[in-house]
C-alpha cells in the first residue's frame, strides 16, 4: 500500500476513535454501553496504531529510514490499550482510567496536533 492509501485507512479508524473516545470520557462509566463502545474504541486505536507504523515519517529525523518521533505515540498506544484492558479485567479501575486517559491524550490529542502541523499530509489536505 502506498502512503495515501495508508493515510485514508488511518483516518478511517482514528476519526471514529476520536469521537467514541471523547464520548466515553464524559459519559457514565461501567454501563453496558460504555463497555461495548470501549471495546470498539480499543480495537480502532490498536488498528490505527498498527497502520501508522507502516507510514514512513515525512518530517524531522527518521530512524531506520522510516520511523519518526511521532511513531513513539503509536508505541504508546500499543502499550496503553492492552494495559487498560487487563487493568479493568483485574478490577483495577484506577489503572484502567489512567491508561485510557494516557491513550486519549497521547494517541489522539498529541498525535492529532502533530498531524495538523505544516508540512504534514493532513495539514496540506485541509489548509491547501
């Protein structure tokens, strides 16, 4: 797959994840709806993180001629999703909450902010 196809696939998973994650932050926790949407959110976040690892860095320093600093947020996501899942399965609500906030802030807010920086594809699509 070329970069543009990966970008569309990435956006197709990250945009609904953003809206679901935002919703989950403000609604009552522990309900059946929260649990169902949480599972969808986690799958979307895992998928989008995996897709992003196949997208080469286009700005700044790169490692192994492919990975950039923004890929660290993908690794954060690949850690936070299973951590949050296992925390809640063990009844550790505090650990789950912490993992989900880190996931939302790092995996969506920080990464999304970087995606809109000049020179990045999303910036060019929206502001050009």
